[in-house]
C-alpha cells in the first residue's frame, strides 16, 4: 500500500489524537511559524492564508485577528482533525491530500509545516506543484520541516508493521531552484528544544528548518540578449 494511503487510513487521525492536547494549548507567541510571518511580513497586507497539512487549523486560528484577513483555508488528511477544527474554530477546512486538493484561488500566504516529510516519494512532485500553484505572485510561502542537506529517509517507528518512512531533505531549496522564489528569512532549530537555534550544535537527526520565501516569478531572472 502506498504510504499516503496508510497515513490517510490511520496515522493522520492517530497523530492528531496523540497531539490534540498540545495543539489546542498552543499559543501564537510560542509558534515559530507565526513569529516568522509576523516578524517579516506586513500583517496588513495578508488577506488570505492556506495551510496545507493544517491538522485542526489551530495555526489558521492564530491569524483570525489579522486586520484585513478575508480567507483562511486548511487541508489535512485527518478526518478527526478536520471535524475538530470546524467545530472548535469554525474554519473552512477540507479533508484532502496536499497533492490532490483542488481550489480555485491564489493566496497571499501558504503554510506547509512538517508535511512534506510524510508524503510518499511517488507524489512529492505533485505535492510541490500543488503548493506552488496556490501562492499568488508576490505572495509568501512558509515551509517548516526536518532538514538534511542531502535526501535521507528514516523508518517511521509509530507503524512498526508497515514499510513507512519519513523523508528529509532541503525542501525550501527545491522551490528556490526554480528561480521563482527568494528567501526572506529562515531559522534552523532543534526539534526537542525550539529555543536552540545554533545549527552547529544541533544533533543532525533533530535539525529542523523553517524558511519564509517570497514568490518572485521571473523578477530575479537575468535578462540576456
Ligand atoms: C506532523 S503533523 C504537522 C501538523 C501542523 N502542520 C503543525 O505544524 O503542527 C503532519 C500533518 O500533515 C497531515 N498530512 C500528512 N500527509 C498529508 C498529505 N499527504 N496531505 C495532507 N495532509 C497530510 C497529517 O494528517 C498531520 O496533520
């Protein structure tokens, strides 16, 4: 079975149930993604946000108070998380996969935090395409995930009877390689201690990267004759 199907059938809900308490007790001021966005983008310019792999939409809920926000949309494979978020926060949430989600809109800001490492390598380019196409020209994309400068995979210990892996690589670099995104800000940190941001001292198994990109389309392409 393809691992996205395994995640859809059981592990997405299981992840939500394991983490539900911590998720609903999170505060915006302690959230790396929220802080990175608010520290680097003019909040008044953000009118729409899409969170791909949003769990119950707790992070979208942090952004409800932005002065000009009109659209907050979230997508996740976990039915339990989506149902929880709709009831708890009254958000527009969809149970769907990052690779298949269809929505006719381009967003000022797209967030993908700790999702790409779960996606089957069979569908990773589809997931990347389906992230890029929802970011408006000039808009922002935040990617958070485990970081490795070269691709590596780790056996997923929560499912010992299945052949499931998590995949680490430099996900922001994939988007920058097209020449259509530029880095606005980034932060390396330790998954076990988010206050440790000294890349050199972090165990490589724990190293995470959160990067804020701006979609520049062809702005940075050098014109030649
Ligand atoms: C590690 S959690 C991160 C949740 C949230 N983004 C955060 O920052 O806490 C990964 C989330 O991605 C969801 N997910 C995994 N694979 C997915 C896929 N292919 N499409 C959509 N969501 C997916 C899971 O259900 C889970 O809620």
